[in-house]
C-alpha cells in the first residue's frame, strides 16, 4: 500500500489533487481512498488531504500517520506544521519551491524533490500571482518523483475532471513533470 499525505492551504487544491491522484490510480486498476482533514475551513487555512493506493482492497479508514510520500504545497507551512511527522525511512518529500532539493533541510534524510508549482500555475493562469492554484502542477511532480501512476493517465484525469481551464491544468501537470528536480531525476 502507498500512503500519501498532502499539506496545503485552503484554495490551493490539496483535496482536489488527492482526489485526482486516487482517480488515476483507480483507472490503472488499484483500490484507492482519498479524503481530507480540515481544521478551520477557510481560504488560506492549513488543509491536509490523504490518498491510499493498493492493488488489494483498502480497508483502513484512519488518517495517514506514517506516509510513504509527503507533499508540501506551501513552504510557509513548514513553520506551522511538522510535515515530516511519521514519514517512513524510505519515504519521499515533494515540495513546491523554486529552491533546489539540496538547499532545503527538513531534518530528515529522505529523498526530496522540488518543483516551482506556483510559477507554473501562474504561467498557465491558474489562480492569481498572489494565490496560485498549484494542485495540478504538483501532481506532475509527484508522478515523476514516485512513478505512483502513469503520467498519461494522470493528464487524462486532470483534463477530464478539472472544473475549469482543462487544457491549462493538463499543461501545468505535464510541465511540472518535466521540471521537477531530485537526486534520481536526470
């Protein structure tokens, strides 16, 4: 089973990203779960979303406390949330930042991947410069860093399910897939 925890802020699309990733995995023949955990339900408040993917039936309904993959959609959350809490020793961290993975110290030895999902979202007019909607861009980075689903399946899910700007969202997903940085990505 692959367990994924998304950390974002209300309005960035963490819940939608979790749902799209689960949908892509389901289309590839897996059993999935996708669910959010809200604190204060307002734009800008911290949001956590979860995705489980397995080739067998997923029966666990609890929050994910020991993720295989952690996604951070807003670097400011690092000051408010312990995003690496419970991260498995071989788990991966994917961050929305313009910094290189080697320039970030989260206090863990896990592989880190970075992508400037905010700039990609702005380039494709997803949200605004002040509040970019980074969910579809971060999804491309997740797929490249982890191989959890095929990029073509994910792009189809994005294109068919994005509530608006379908092609722009699909292009953001592909661009982030190409631009993500990490130690094992050429």
